[in-house]
């Protein structure tokens, strides 16, 4: 059974930090590009950060310099370190695993991040 389980969301004050974790199981996640997306109320889901199977990364302009995506291959886990959080970062954050060549695309259930004083 393919599973992506996110954790680490919560309520944080502006300027604070959170680390999201995505645990993958049921498929060879090390061969997949992994990414984090977010969706705020009334808005479309958007890409936040992506890390390829080889470890190269790219980020949305809105989070560059504040967020860092990384992967722990031995643990089949992808992390999103979020620093200097802003109210506009408030959203449900989703983990995604994608292998375009095989047309395989998996999503987690999401974790809520709320940035508010």
C-alpha cells in the first residue's frame, strides 16, 4: 500500500519556525521526485519546494531563502524546514511523490500550518 504521511504542522507565530516531515512507504521513494505543495482557502494548490531523486532542489519565489527541502534516503522521509514564517504561509501543506516517466503520482493527506499571533 502506497502511503505518504505528513506530520509537523501546527500553529506558530510570525517569524517562527516549523519542520514538516513526510514519511513514504509502499514504493521506492528514493527513485521519485518529492515535493511539498500548499493550498490556502480559496486558492489553488501551489508548488512550494521540490527535490529530485538525485537531490537537486528548486523553490517557489515566495519561500526562497526561508524554506529548505531535504530528504533522508535511509528513512524514506522528506523534510521541509520552514523559517521566518509569515501569515501568508498559512495553508494545508501536502507531500507529493512523482515519477513522470512511469506516470506515477502520489499525494499525502495534508497537514495544516497556521501562522498567526
